[in-house]
C-alpha cells in the first residue's frame, strides 16, 4: 500500500490503500468501505458498473453525516451504474466518482479543510 502524505493532520485520514484494503488511523479495513464522520463500515458493492440502488442505500442512510460524497471506483474511473446514480440523485445527494486513489487523496484534503465529506471506496489490488 502506498502511503498518502496529504495533510498529515487531517482527522480520520486515509493513510494507505491497496492490496484490497485501506489503512485509516492505524487500522486496516479490507474490502469496500463507507467512511463518514461517524465511522467506517463495510460497503456491500462489487464494482461501479454493477452497483444497484440497494448498493447505495447505506450512502443515503448516512447523508446527515456529510455535504457530499466521493466515490472511489477502483483502479480506474468507472461510471457508477445508472440505478445507483439515479437513487443518489433522487435522495438529493451530491457525489463525485473518481478512481479510488484520487478519492482517497481528495478526501484527505477536504477533511483537513474542515469540510463535511464522506468517501465510499472500492478497493484496489
């Protein structure tokens, strides 16, 4: 896992990602995760293209924790499936999808700035 150095003082900073996991505040979390101000929970999604409306229910349920959400789609950017995008839009949730590395770095910077942001991250190998 490559270390991320953006603004080391950020609370709940993503320290590393790779090998199918994320290291956050010294703890390793395997698989896809949802990271909000309240905590880190597993995210039941396989890939961006196959994401269903049900796959984003956890993101919708946590919407009081953030202004917008960054969605990391894995090794490379992929469009989130239409059903998932439509469910997020219908719930009034602002989101931006990007590759997972970019989502991790952007999350760290925004959290360090005091922004209320969340990250839904698919792992990379």
